[in-house]
């Protein structure tokens, strides 16, 4: 059994193109921030790599390019495997469906911070993985409220069951970003009495916009079937748009929360946000695909008919601040019940449990759930 405060071992493979001193600095900062012990081990060849993987602790593996090294992923599925480059050929995975461990890629050196966080969160606070489809990206990591037993899968929830929070990650709808971005919020909300569903979905850069929207709808529906209490959907950045779109389509959702959301898709396209991320996700510009924008844009879907909490850090991208303020005004004018919360903070403070803006957000969510009629 892994101890509550695990020792983290970061192992780098031969041929990895990265400054080892910089990787060590990044790892040491993250170990200190998480309150865990850890070290980085650089393996010069395959035998040394195998030996390093046998050490006790929680493993984060940067395999590098050697195919023999990458093939070892099948033997260590519990490790978090990280490619600092974007990879169309992930390391070999176990043949059994669902047996592959975490794999992150394409985030550069910064990806090491997310890999360490993911390794620590999943070891301290294990989750049950629930598939809502057959594709490898159609799953959610489910955590019950802290201290509560996990109910048997498929059983009806008890009366007065805990509220359910479905978490939708962002990343401008690009596949290098995944559900691990929301790990810390999933753990924090479980400690606040929520059952959390940290949802993964097919991203449109690889699978198209229709696949993304279908997956979010199916994942939310799966959570709704197991929910015995209020159903809250919380999305960050691009996930904020997905959360409000889901609320427009599914009124089983009792509260939709946008954290630094991309809430004006048409203007986001015209402003060429993140090098054309909106058009890349939706399959064209607003001029080329107006019907897709009309169905997907939170502004265009008003009124949603669902209470909303719009959260925005004042130190974030100014276009996102603009979108959040204008959206909240428009939603109120359309007759929706909307709370707008803007505080000091940047794009990632809104998903940091230690930040004041997240603590205020969590309090507002709890208040909204408590105020819901029984």
C-alpha cells in the first residue's frame, strides 16, 4: 500500500532531450509544494532504466525516444508516463482494455509539474474509473465524498445522497490537455461533501467537434443517472463553454459553473484566441460554420434556464475577463439566474484549491446547492 505522503521518483530515459538540472529544479519545487519527498533519477541506458523503475514509491516516467524503454509502459501501468513533446505514438500500453495507466504529453517541461501532481493526487486520493463509452477517452474518475463508502456501481443512490459535481477540463479543446488538470478540484470538492466525476472526453483536434459535444452530454448523463442529489457541472477555460452548453441541453443540471470560461465563441474566433483555437475546435470560423457557433456558443443559447455561477480572475487574459463580464450581463438580461464572481487571480488560480478565488467559488457553489429546494 502506498503511504498517504508518498515518495515520488521521477525517472528519465536515455536520449531524453531536456536539461536534467532544469527538470530537477521543477521536480523539487513541486515536491515542496505538495509536501512530499522525491527525487529525479536519470537512467543512461536500458538496464539502468529498468533498475530505477523497480525502486519503491510513486513513479513518474519520462521515457525519451528509445522504443525498448517505451515498451516498458506495459509492465508499469500504475506509473504516470510523460512525453514533453506532442506524441502521436504513446508508449506501449497493456493489452487489456482500461489497463493503461496515465499518459501525458505535449506540454513541454511544464508537463512535469502536472505529471507529479497527478501521481500524488491519485495515490493519496484513489478514484474509481467509470467508462461511459467504448473509446479510450470516454471515462470519468469518480470519487465519493471523503469518508463515505463508494456505492456499488449501478445501484440506485440513497435518498438525500450527496451532490454530484461533474468537472470538465479546458486546454482550448486540444488533446495535449486532459482531465488531470482538474484533479485538485475533484479532491477538494470530495472533501467538501461532493461526489466528483472528473470527466475525460474526445477532443476535437483529433475527433471533431460533434464527438466532443456528444461525449460531454453522455458523461453528464451517466453522472445524472447515479446522482441522488443536486447535479453541478463545473468547467474551466474551454471547459466553461462545455459546461454551459451542457446546461443548455440538459436541465437535470441544477447549477452550471464557468471558471475563466471561453463564453463568446464568435468573438473568440474573430480575436484569433490562442492562435485560432476556436475555429480549430469548431471546424471553421464563425463565417464558415455559423450554425455550429449558434448551437455551441453560451451567448447564443441564452436563456439557458439553469442557475449559473460565472467566475473570473481579474489577472487573467483580458479577453476572458471581457467575455465573462459581458456574458453575465447578457444572461441576466435574458432572465437567467446568474452570479458573477470576479476576484484577484490568474487563469489557473481558479482551479487551485489554495487560492482565495477558488475558496470563494467553493463557498458559492455550496450555498447554491444548500439553497436548492428539497
